[in-house]
C-alpha cells in the first residue's frame, strides 16, 4: 500500500498531537528516505523519522484502543495557511490572551474573558465537542481563533426546521488577512460532507459588518430580515442582520 506524503500538510499522530511535514530527505549513504516534520505544539521543534515508519500502521498489540489506522494521518480540516483541530485544556492561557480583548467578545455577543480559569472553563464546557475547533496557523502552530457550528434553536434567529448556525472569532492581531474566511470555508465543506442539513442560518450585529463580509465571501446571502438575539451578551436591543447559506 502506498500513501503519498503532502509537503506543508498537517498530520495527526495517533496520540492526538499535530505535525507539519516539511520535507522528505535521503540519507547520504544508505539513500533511505526520511520525513522532516515540525511539531505544532511545545517548542515547535523539528523531528526526522524513516518515511516507512512515518507511514506505517499503529501497532495494534501495543495500542489496542487507538481508533486511527496509521501512526500519522493527514488531517481533513486544513487549507494552505491554517488547520482546525479540537481545543485542548493546554490552550487555556492562549485562549485567555486572545479572548480577554473586549473587541472580540463584545462584537460576537459574549463577555471578554476575565481570567485563565474562565478560559479553561469555556474549553471544558463549551469548546470540547465534535463541532468546535481551534483555528491554528500552520506556519507557527499558534492558535488564532475559534470556529464552530451548532443548533440554532436557542437563539433568536428565524431558523427553518433544524437549520444549524455558525460562530467564529479571530484574535485581533490576525484580522483582515482572510483567516476567518479560510476557516469558515473549511468548516462548511465539512458540514456538506457530513450531510443532514440543507442550509445554515447565521447573523451578525448590524454594527459588526466585518462578520457579514466573511459570510458573504463564503456564499451566504442576506435574507433581508433583522432580529434580536437576547441570549447574546448585549443582544437585547442590538439588531442582528440575518443571512442564510444553501449547502
Ligand atoms: C469578524 C472576524 C471574525 C473576521 O475575521 P478576519 O479573519 O479578519 O476575516 P477575513 O479577513 O476573512 O475577512 C474580513 C472581511 O471584512 C472586511 N472588513 C473589515 N472591517 C470591516 C468594516 N468595518 N466594514 C466592512 N467590512 C469590513 C475586510 O475588508 C474583509 O473583507 P474583504 O476580504 O472583502 O476585504 C473578526 O473581525 C472578529 O473576530 N471579530 C470579533 C468577533 C466577531 O465578530 N465574531 C463574529 C460574530 S457574528
């Protein structure tokens, strides 16, 4: 069985750690091929490993409970510059660093984070599920924002049937570089593959047009409606512009 390695591709190790493959190099004497790959965590250092070993299957006798077939598997949710991965408890300090900024939460309808403990609590109780991801830069391994979808039944949007809604934010130093659009496109493709819903409903505070622009760049169309979403922080009297995307 042959599997092609993708240079600049993110691979998930079966112990749930993420790596970027940078190159395949040959040993100068044996000509054996080695993979050069960079950690997307910790010191972001580089490792090398025999290509054959890199592409091999998980040792089932040693790790009978691992679901993944291969030691390293190409991550589905990635684009040229970013990838989406589950939030980890170790992300709490980075989440606090980004989400303490009032310019993020107040635009999206939540209170800025007050402490690292609060950020950890959000990871535990809000972010740790199958439809919420950290947005990570391939170049540095840094978390730069969040992307997710979920039921729209608890919000004031005029949803039809079981239409889900989407949510996202990007840390301020990374605004206006196309990262959110790249991340939302990845997630929408994933939702199309998952099936089960024909359309997505979303909205943004009228005074936060950048978010509407992200949705429009991903194909959302304004329905012409405005609504209130009182479940959002500050949402009692701030109109929300409604958009919908046919999947
Ligand atoms: C909205 C947000 C997620 C956008 O992230 P981003 O990575 O900067 O988005 P992108 O770079 O992919 O696209 C931003 C678009 O908005 C446009 N934009 C920025 N400020 C704008 C403004 N004041 N008015 C109109 N458009 C604006 C940009 O020009 C860009 O469009 P373009 O590519 O056509 O030039 C980010 O600003 C953010 O996190 N805001 C706070 C949280 C939030 O609003 N979340 C969404 C809640 S509904």
